[in-house]
C-alpha cells in the first residue's frame, strides 16, 4: 500500500512541510528509516536522528523548532505519538480487513453459526452448537470445542485451543497456542496415596476486550466459571487456575501463575513471574512486583508489594539492601560479642 | 439430559426428602443454584445457602439437622461430597461416551492401529507404526508421531504433540498444547564458543493414570527414557527435562521446572513455580513449597522445604520473619557499636 | 537398520577387538545394554558396566586397560564420547533423510515457494509469499504465516506457530508448540483506567543455527525486529518479549523470561526461571544463576550473578548462608542489648 505524504497528513489532520507528493509504503523507527518509510519523532532524545534519517517522511510535533536543515518531509501534528498510534491502528485494520473468507479444509460442526465478514483458516475447527459473531478471525489450526460462544470482532490466532462451553466476549484477542478452558488441577487424595481425578464441569468466561497471550493457559472452573473481566490483558505463558476471577482492566505480565479460586481486583498490575496462592483476594489497583509470591489477601486499594513472600515494596527494598551486607552484619555482631 | 430427583437418589443409594418427581438437568454450586440445578452441601459453612438456594435439589448428609424450612428437595446420603463426586464422574463418562467416531479429514499413518470405541477429531495426526488401545479419544489438531504406543482409555486433547517413540500408558490424560518427547536441551560447547547439538535419541515413558497439563513440556531422554510413573499428575506449563524420573503418585504444580536427570520420589508434592536442579534425587513424600529452588539431594522421606535455595520449611519461615525486620536489626547493631 | 560391528568401526576410524561380524541395530546406555545394542564408555566411573553389559558392542578409548575379561565386542577409538556423538549425528541424519515428501492435506499459500528435498506434514500451513529453502522439514499442524522467510535445513516441529513477516535462518530448529512473532505486550493506559492496544508491526529475526524450545514464545517487535543471533539456543517455555536482542551463541534455559527491549550479549549463559527486566543490557559472557531477577545493566564481561534481585554470585552465596541463621543472629543481638 502506497500513500502520498499529503494523504497521511490529511488522515492525521496535520500539515505537510516539504513535498506532499512524496510517497511512503511502510512504517519504521526514525533511526532505521530508509526511502519509502514513514517515521515519527516524539521523544526529544531522538531528535538528532531527524536530521540524518533516510525516511521519506517524519511525523513531528507542530511546536518543534528545527535546529538544522532536514532532508526528509515533515508532517506537523498536535501529538506525534498519538498520531502515529492512530496510523498503526488504521494500518492494522486495513491488514485485518484484507483477511476474509474461508480456506479449505476447515471444520464447522453441526448447528454452529458464524457471522459475516469472517476469516476461517485452513485446518481450523469449530465444534457443535457454537455461536460466533461477526468480523471474527479464526486462524489456521485453531480449535474451538462444542457449545462455545464468541462475540464480534474477536481474533483467535493460529493453534489456540478453546475447550467446550467457553464464553468469549467481543473484541477479544486469543494469541497463538493459548489454551482456554483446560481442566483445573483437581485431584482428591485417596487412602492408598493415589489421586482420584475430580471432574471439572465449569467453564471459562472472558468478557469484552480481553487479551490472552501466546501459550497462556486458563483452566475452567471445577463448577461455575473462571472469569476474566472487561479489558484485562494476560501476557504469554501465564497460568490461571480453576475458579480464579480477574477484575476489569487488570494487567498480568508473562509467566505469572494464579492459583485456584484467587480473586484479583480491578486495575491491578501484576508483573512477570509472580505467584499468587489460592483462595485469597487482591484489592483494586494493587501492584505486585516481578517474581513476587503473594500468600495473603490484600485488603487495601493501591498496595504495592514485592518479594517472596511479598510484603510492602519499600520495606522489602530496605530489607534487601541489608541482606546484601549480611556477612558484614554478622561480623559486626561477632566483634561485639567478643569484646563484651 | 434430564433426571428425576428419585433417579439421582437411586444412583447414589440415598433417600429423597421432598418431591422425587422434580427434575434436574445440570450441576451447580449451592450458592448459584437456579431451577433445574442439582447441588450439594458438604461444608457446614455453606449451610445457610440451603435455606435460600434456587436449586431444584440438594444432596446433603443424612445426619444434617435442618435449622429452618427448605423449599428445595433433599437427597440424603452418607457422604455428600463423595456422592457428588460420583455424580460428576458419571456425568463426565456420559459426555465422553457420546464422543465417538472419526471426523474427516484426519491422518492415520501406514501400519498404525487403533482399538474400538475411539474418537479421532478432524486434523488429528497419527504417524506410522503406532499402537493405540481402545476407548482412546484424540481431539482435533493433536499430533502423534511415528512408533508411539498409547494404552486404553487415554485422552489426548486438542493440539497436544506427542513426538515419535513415546510410550503412553492407560487412562492417561494429555491436555491441550502439551508437548511430550521434545528434544532435551543438550548442546556441547565447542572451542570457538559455539554450541554443537547433541542428538537426543531417547524417548518419554508415561505409565498408567498419568495426567499432563496444558502446554506442559516433557523432553525425551538423551538416551534411555524420561519416565513419569503410575498416577503422577503434572500441571500446566511444567517443564520436565531429559532423563528425569518422577515416581508414583507425585503431584507437580503449575510452572515448575525439573532439570535434566533429576529423580523425584513417590508421593511427593511439588508446589508451583519450583525449580529443581539436575542430577539430584528427592526422597519419597517430600514437600517443596512454592517458588522454591531445590539445589541438593533430599535423602529423608517426608522432608518439607521452602526457599530459593530451599531448606527446612520452619527454619525458612523463621529466617524470613527476621528478614522483614533487617533494617531494624542493622540499626540495633549500629547503636550497640556506637555505645561500645 | 542393522550394521556389523566392523562397519561401525570403519565409520569411526576405529579398530575391532572381538567379533567384527556381530550386528547392532540401536544405541543404548552401557548400563542398559541388551543384545543388539551399541554402547560407549567414556567416563571411568562407568567402567565396571563394561564387564557385565549385555550390549553387543561397546566403543572404548584405545588406551583403556581392561581389568577383567569382557564378553562384549569392543571398538577402539581415540575419543569414545566424540565418536559416539558422531554416530548419533549420522543416526539422526539418516532418520531425517528418510522423512521427505508431502502428506495431504496440507496448505501452501499463493506465491510461496519451497526448495527441494523438503517434508511437509499433513495439516501444516504455509501462507502467502513465503520463501522456504531446501531440505526444510515442516511437521504436521505447524503454521507459517504470510511473508515468512526460512533458510535451508531448518526444521519446524509439529504445531509450531510462526507469525507473518518472521525471518528464520538456516539450520534452525523450532520445537513443537513454540510461538514465534506473537504480538508484544503493549497497551497504553487511558484516562479512564482502561488500556488501548498498541499495534505491533515489527517482526522476529532468527539468525542461523538458532534453536527454539517447545512452547517457548518470542514476541515480535513493536517496530523493527526482535532478534536472536547466530547459534543461540532457547529452551522450553522461555518468554522473549518485543524488541529483545540476544547475541551470538548465548544459551537461555527453560522458563526464563526476558522483558521488552532488553539486550543480551554474546556467549552468555542464562539459567532456568530467570527474569530480566526491560531496557537493560547484559555484557558478553555473563552468567546468570537460576531463578535470579536481573534488574540492572551488566557492563562487565564475564560477570556471574545470582539472586532476586541479582548481585555478585559469591557475595550472594555468603549472604544466603547468614540468612539461614538469621534467627540466631537476632538472638545474639537481643542478648547484647539486654546485657548492655
């Protein structure tokens, strides 16, 4: 897709400084710009690249005062970052709308329906009695079990697996290899020391605008539902156990694990490789630092914790700074005891 | 499927109190019960829900003394939890038995056989020279390489990948996206600093009643076999490296990693996000707390360890409680030194 | 495949001691050898097995002095480990070369090309405009999106997912279930507390001889490329975020996570379950111990760090040894204060 600089400026409600008829056909970082590329400059730290970039055009703030001559063409806008972000979205929507239709062979079970403008890739599978909305993209090798509901504009990437009975909202993204609805890890210990599998008959509910990362796993509830609410974003390789509830607009970074029946609030930020034990609740706006282990309920909104087991972030920082000098502390105590 | 309350009571060898002709068609938690639902009450903490539940019937202990009138119908049994558990199993078996047959296209390599009453989903793949038992369910997009053996009643969920030469016992469950038999991480450092791949020619052996969680990875042995013994349960996203041996009836929770040639005993409980180094052995009935790092052989049966690196659980607890107050301890020592 | 002991000796430029016409048909550990097996003895610790092994032949060093009579046949070579390693490679190459051709149905998008001597498994998918080299093996249920480039001799195992625009070099191995090119975890917080998805338009570049483990996830760059350079080896379930750069011949063990825009040097060794924060750089030849959390740039080549947060390995070891005795240290301080 090729556009003139003027066309881009019009789309962004900006002004051209330079040649509006120059053409661009792709996006690039300003430091990596070559002819045909469109870049942007938001962070002043990168301003020096503006004078040397090979990009055909750069989006800049309209208040920017040039310190040297530029050879590239400028598009002046209110907020370059946000303008570029808009551009990225238009670009992705254009790409997405180009992908439509059905590649054969693919499988659609009896009594299942799918709305208009969809894409179903080769070797994708939709079981029986599914209800799939419009503008839904289902990539190759994705699996959707029986009785699944999927809202409009949702994208299921290659090889994602959605177990039967799952409910997925609108505008959700399920990345490649993610598993939604696998059995919870429930085994009843028997007298002889063996384990009996506890059948897991619940499901998973993802509300609208939820994103699930690549190869993440979301277990179904033993009974009832494992729920991820509106707008929450789950990163790659995260494990969410049976009957967990995650509130609205909460972010969970990569490789974190949340144990059974834990309840996470709204607007929380859970960093990477965190572990959260089962059956506790975490207040809204809680921040949990990376690699922490949360073992107790957090009641106060906006708490920031760190460590394994986790406690107050600042207190942990101070304890860690003494920890590094523990051999010295031990030596000081030894001296005091000798001289006593 | 709809049943009368009397039919359920007969199945559970219980007695009806109320209307035996009322009908139920699904299972639900007592606090979420609506007409048509069948629930159970085991934990006394939930007894108050019995008087308000909308469920059509509730399974209760026959010794329960009602504190108020109930509007729901009761099924009196010896042990409500175990009765409900039985019901769940019957329910799942009924669901499973409904899934039978072959969905096309699917792939069956030359000289492979599969027993009666099986399900093979669309886009599932079985390589050459495989021996698959009876009542086996292989879900869509699952891959089974050449020369694999699978016992009776085993379920391979959607998109699981079983490498060639793997041996899987009876009544095993391999959840979606799990990888069994991938190459061990073996690379020989060369003089120029590069790495040469060490071919991995061993396999994986899963004995009977083993469960492998979603997106877990079990590497094959360099030579010989990586082995998971009778009844052990491996949770989601667990990594088991080449030549590891896991004993009988051991449970490994989510996101734990076990390094090459480690040997884990019988009846162990390994919590989530644990790391175990290679070439050590862990005695029977060892319990390893969450996020621990096990760096040494555990010789004593029934040891409970915690921490990274892990040591005695109680000792770790006490050390952690001083850790939190380290800044204060440092201050106390500083004062003592000043006043000396 | 069956060979005489003499044929094996000729291949390894070794000498037979015993019956050169004896036949072998598989490889086995010396302690597990049974008739028909070929083993090797490199580590003197295992020498006693040489006198009792059931293997039909054993590769040994030509300087070995026998302490007892042997019943097996010997193949005398310069370096038994390296000879056996050569044998393993020949074995694997023979296996690989036997796998050739196309299993139907599989999908090849328009305007895509693939070189000679390839294998494409059933239900494998190659999108549009892909350029795939020669001797490439693509296993069943693997997915390769549009505009992907793959070099010669690369193997893509079952169910691996390669997103559009990815560039993969020669002699790479992508294990089952790995995801290469998924969206980076980029979300811009909005004033109402919700998150807006930042489109990710970059890609992933894997240079030659790179290995990606089973179910590992490599995110694409927001813009530009996430890069893994020549000869680096990534283990199972590793997470590599957007815009990360990993140098040459670096090894990253299982379940490690590397956050956005971190830059790892050449010849580094990152152990298992490590976390590395975003936007830092790690010098060449750095060693990071298992379960560590790296929060700061490492400038000095050859640094060895441990802990969460990580600092000097030896210093951490000493601090940990005091940590275990913290309750005792506290008691000592309490006593000093009382007696003051």
